[in-house]
C-alpha cells in the first residue's frame, strides 16, 4: 500500500512549501520595521500568497489521502498513533487557518495565529516521525524484501569492480521424489 509516487512527492512538496513560506513570513514580519521595511513587507505579502496557494493544494491532497491511505491503514491497525497525530495536526492547522480569517476580536486572532504557527512549525518533525514509524510497521508486517529487490541483478561492472557483492541465490529445495526426500518422509 505504498503511496503512488506523485501523491507522495506532492505531500512532501506541500509540507516543505507551507513551512518555508510560513517561516519566511515570520522573518519578514519581524523585519518590517527595519531599514528595508518596504522590501520585507512585499516579501511577506508574496509569502502569504504562496502559503495560501499551498494550503489549498494541501486540502486537495489530504482529501485524496483519506480513501487511498488513511482508511486502509486504519483498518489494518498500522501506525495508528502517529497517523492519528497527523490527522489531529492537519485538522488543527485547518481550523486555525479558518480562524485567521474569521476570528472576531484581535485577542482571539492573536491566539489563533500563535497556535497555527506553533503547530505549523512542529509539522515537518511530525511528518518525518510518521513516515519512519510507518515504514517500520510495514517492515514488521512484511519482513520479506520487496519482490523487485529479490529479483534484483547487480550490474556486472559493479560486481567485478567489487562495489557490490553478487546476489546469492538460495539453493533450490530438493524435489520430494529424490532419495533424500524419500528418507525424510519415512
Ligand atoms: C493527514 C493524514 C496523513 C498524511 C498526510 C500521511 C502521510 C504519509 C506519507 C507521506 C507517508 C510516506 C509514504 C511513502 O513513503 O510511500 C506515510 C506513510 C504511512 N502512513 Fe500515513 N499519513 C496520514 C495518516 C495516516 C493514518 C491515519 C495512518 C494509519 C492509521 C497512516 C499510516 C501510515 C503507514 C502504515 C505508513 C507506511 C507506509 C509504507 O510503508 O510505505 N497514515 N503517511
Ligand atoms: C495544512 C496546513 C496549513 C494550512 C491549511 C494553512 C493555512 C493558512 C492560511 C489560510 C493562512 C492565512 C493566510 C492569509 O492571511 O492570507 C495562514 C497563515 C499562516 N500560516 Fe499557515 N497553513 C498551514 C500550514 C502552515 C505551516 C506548516 C506553517 C509553518 C510555519 C504555517 C505558518 C503560517 C503563518 C506564519 C501564517 C501567518 C499568520 C498571521 O497572519 O499571523 N502554516 N496559513
């Protein structure tokens, strides 16, 4: 149930873009009163525009992940704790993003923005933990190497140059009608 590579890359790209634009906006916001204040204000506005675009794409991706990733692994009881943390974190980011637009008072908006930023900064570490734990649970569930890996043939040049050792093919099992097999059966 490995994610299709487009969806996997999309997830990583969107998390990286959201984090980078969010962090650069924070820097720009701190520097807006400096000498180059105008430049930083323009940078900040552009970062927020990109952030909003990435956020919309993130919503599409999370929607696609529900039938393609979440429901299957949830039923299979795999990586549930960090998976639930991923769902909770994404939900918190979406709810606080909504609050950034519609919070009624300045105090509430400041609180909502602080929560959004704190959860947002924690997101990359959570994603990394989720992926590491998820892959570990996959290895535990299926300790056999993937079939592509089993059938792998190293390029001859690599073997000759000593960079890779040749794949060891397991000896074939004795057929049941051999003398050995017959003795074992008695
Ligand atoms: C918004 C929610 C979620 C997001 C964005 C997400 C994202 C991801 C990504 C990007 C990967 C790496 C996939 C790969 O390398 O092919 C992954 C792996 C994994 N996730 Fe999630 N996930 C979410 C929720 C969940 C939930 C709820 C569960 C389980 C109940 C779960 C279980 C797993 C497992 C088992 C793996 C390892 C799969 C493998 O070995 O390739 N995830 N997740
Ligand atoms: C699913 C994930 C996320 C969604 C849906 C989301 C959405 C949004 C939205 C809609 C805004 C308001 C933009 C505007 O005012 O034009 C915003 C602001 C912001 N976001 Fe995110 N975001 C997400 C993840 C992140 C992450 C990972 C960070 C990392 C630092 C982050 C940091 C920020 C910051 C610093 C602001 C500006 C806050 C302010 O105006 O006071 N966000 N976000």
